[in-house]
């Protein structure tokens, strides 16, 4: 690592317990705490999003950036990129994050040609590899930015111009090479502009066919280079494209199964994207888990009063507890993790704010994890749900689930024996109160 330090007045963030009055300290996240034979660091698998933490400048749709960092000074873009990465790895180690994530264009400047961009990326990947070795921080996943450059204004793999498709394939190939070189445990596809603005100029079927062909090419290339990481799709319903083909988990499951891709992909679920699709965070987790496709989490939230993807740090312990219950019940995240795809608010311009934000997110998820484990261990909700569906455990209910009975037999049962169903309370208010006994 560089001998230059960028957070001189901030040391490694320590766990000091719930009663600490120290702002730069963990209250719930104790990385060394062992639970069921694994440390909290191993359980949580926290990751820092390079694009927000180290490329975010505090801009929004109505104004330019407000954040200026000391490591951004200089004239040579590659040298600045290396210095920025030195600052990032200093932050990763001080915040006790075991992982980080990147887009190719976050870490390395785009050149005038693809060859120049590739050369820049090679230089930064080599630097990142040295920093990973020196710090022990690992790469959770890499991805390619196929949405910022004007060439992608009409999409990447769904672009009506085959030239753009070819360029996108070349860029993803290089990003996959970089992810493999850095030991990335996953690779993410986020189709930021894979969709359409109007059907007047769109052949939807052809675009979806092209998207599927692109995904199959990625699968084939991964096999050819020996990349054994998990492929992840990150669903998002809108913004920037009016209608995106990766709307939500259910839509993506249908797409993947239609094109024979479902055995290769799982989902990287983002809280803010779930709510933009009109779902809860927990709903998207449950849909993915039910299909055996729960992979990773982009840990953020949106402002329900604002209509775009605000990418805020999530400190809502109730929401996160429900999410962690579903994650744990679904078997966990495997090679995935909890990636803080979240950015500082526009007026939060101090370097110290970067620590406060991540401490809040990590503590909130850690608290939720512990509460969720207790909820599942005590089994009160599980028992209630099991009892609610118990009529399917035997008799004609079991026959329904096993498809051993049909409409005629069920009609005869109702006419001769069952009669009118009795109403049975779902007890939502009772269950909400029960949840609060764990939270309060």
C-alpha cells in the first residue's frame, strides 16, 4: 500500500458495544464475534461499492458535485486512479470491510479507444491486486459500465446497432478478465439501459433475443477462461430507461427460463430497485429464494417521497430484520454478500461522513442479523405459518399439492362433505405486535 494516508485522523473502527458514546465506533457489528463457528465478518460479508464511495461527488439531477477529495488532485488520469485506489483500500481496512465491488470505468479511466481503455484497466487491476494482497480485502464482484457512455444511449446488448453489441461484448470480456484476475467471487450484469423508451421504434422480441444471446456468450466465455464465480443479474424496473427488461426478480426468472439461462444466474437484489418496482425488499428476496436464485444484496434504500433511485444507506432495522429472516430462511447468500451500493447525501462533504454512513449501515444489518437469528430460533412465526397451511399436510389438501386430485373430486367433496369454508383470521396485527417484541 501507499505510504501516503488520506484518513490520518481516523483509525480502524472498533466495536465498542451498544452503550458507547463514540461516533466512530461499531455498536452492533463486532467483526471478531464468533456465531455458529463463523465470525461476524464471515457471516455478513460486507462490501464497499467503489462507484459511490470513491467516485461519488455529491451531484444530483439538479446540480454538479459538492464533494472534493484530496486524492483526486493531479493531471495524469492513471496516476490519479492509483492514488484513489490507495485511499479506497485504506478505507476498506479501517472500516473492517472484507470485500469491495467495482464497475470497470469506476476504477480505470476510459480512453479514446477500447485498446487504450483496456490498457488503463490493466494498470489499475495490477495495482488493485497488490493492494488486495497487502490488505487481505477481496473482490466480491466486478461488472462493466454499459450505460454511461453515449454509445449506450439505446442499450448495450439490446441496442439496434450490432456495432454497439460487439463493443459491449468486448468490454464485458475485459471486465470478466479483470474480475478473474482479482479473484472475484461473482460477476454482475446490470442492464441499466437494456429496455426501451417507445414501442414506435422497438422490436421487443428481437431485443430480448439479443440480450439472451449476449448472456449465453458470457457463459461460454466464462467457461473458456476458467471463471467459476457466480453470475448475478441485478433487477431494476426503470430509471434511466422507461421500461427495462430486468424489471424485477419474477420478470428475470421468466426471461432466464425462457432462454435456458436459469442454471447459470442468480440475483443481486437491491432494496431501492425493489421499491421502484412496487415491491418490498423482503418480497424480492422471497421470490429469488423460492426459485433457488438468491445470490447477493445491494444494501441501500430509497426515499419513498422521491421518485428516483436515491441509493441511501439503510438504517431501518425493522425492514432489514424482515430481509435477514428471509435471507437466512432461504439458505443465505453463498458467495454473495451485503454490498453498500449507497452514497452520501449531497451536503455530506467531509471524509469522516464516509465512515459514519458505512458504520450506520453495517451496524443496522448486524443488529438485524442477530434479531433474525433469534426469531428463527424461537420459531413463533414459523409455527404460525405452518399451522395456517396445515390443511395441506394430509387428506385431500395433500392430494392437491401432489396433484392426485382434480376438479370433479373436489366438487364432490364440497357438495357431499365439506360445505361452506369457515373464515380463519390471518392475525396480521398480532404478528406485527409480535415482531415488535423482538425490535423494542
